[in-house]
């Protein structure tokens, strides 16, 4: 899943973050999803519970929260 939004060019879409369901997501309790930022701190991935991944994407899109609000809850990247 990727959070996308319109860019300056009406034909372009911009993705700020990608959510990945990897092996750990499928096997570990809690099924945390890896979040990979594509702007700012590229490569500094972290995890969120699968249950809140959709809420995170909506709040990022609305500008109610930023990645740091979700990153601080991460226990293990």
C-alpha cells in the first residue's frame, strides 16, 4: 500500500510512504507492517500495527499527524 497525493503537475501523483507486509508481518504476533518513508528520512523504516495502518495513512493525508507521531510508537524497526 502506498499513500499517494496529487503533485504540482495534474498528471503526477506523489507517494510519501509505502507500507510493506513482509515475512515478519505474516509470522509474528501483532502483524506489524513496515512503513518506509519516501521523503524526509528515506530508509529509516519503522513498524506499526496492521490494525492502525489505515488510520495512519488517512491522518498523514489529512495532515493531522506526521510520521514522527507514528514512529515514536515503534518498538523495533
